[in-house]
C-alpha cells in the first residue's frame, strides 16, 4: 500500500502553538512518516488557523489605518506587503502585518517581503500585532525600514547554493523578537493599544 504524503511530512515544521477561535491550542507535528495522513491533516489545520489569525490581524490593522489615512489599499500577497497607504504628504507607505499571540512568539517573513523592504527602505513598515484574545486588545509595534533597523544582511537573504543537481535557497525566515526589541526606545515610541476585532 502506497503512503500519501505532503511537504509537511517531508520536512519538520517548527511553529509556535496557536489557538483557534474557541481557545483550543493547536500544535503542528514534526514528521516521522508514521501516521503521515493524520499529521498532514493536523499541520494543515494548524496552517489554516494561523492563516485565519493573520487575516484577523490584518483586518484589525486595516481598521486602525483607515482612521489614520485617507487612502488605504489591500494589495495582493505577491507584492511583498499587505497594505499600500498614501499619507498626508502624498508619500506612499508599504505595510506588512505580522500577528502573534504572545511576546515570545516568532513570525515568518518571506524573502520577497525582505526584498521589498530593502527596495522601499524608509517607506516600508512592519506592523507587529501582539494579540491578547482574553482581553480583546492587541499591542501594535511599528518598525520603519526593518532591513536597517534589524541590520539584516541582504546578501545572506538572497544567497543561493547551486550545483549541477540542485538550486538551494531560503524562501522564508523565522524571526524571534528579543525582550530588547520591545524595550527599544524606537519601538516603545510606536507602541499603540488597539481593540482586537475578533
């Protein structure tokens, strides 16, 4: 009998535990080829809940941006950011929203998002939303020009290992925020408490 497997079964998945809307924790499993269909479904469930949580975060930020700016546009995922905003000085800002459930959660950022951040420099922002579902609010932290702020080496980001058999490249990166990030004077100045809409 043939086994059915997916990419989730071939590679270990290292994501934080998240909760669905009913407050039940969902934790993906790493792969060992046993019960691969069950693990695939569990990872898929985790991915769908995480995706929905991200959309809820984007909706919360959209609500906030709509009160701050006259022109706010949700863009396609391929653009490398979530919103295009035109400010009062007619400057276009690009905003990527990352939503987490705790201060020690990690976020994932794609190479495309990092390349767009590098391209747009000071007009590119990461809005990190740390959600407290129990209290129905979220802490918003805003980082302008994340490439410079985090001192990201773009040569490393875009490095590709090639030989006659394969091209090996990073498509996404995991970012863990240290306590010093939340205590940073630059980040503290941008801290906003928002009602979480979901």
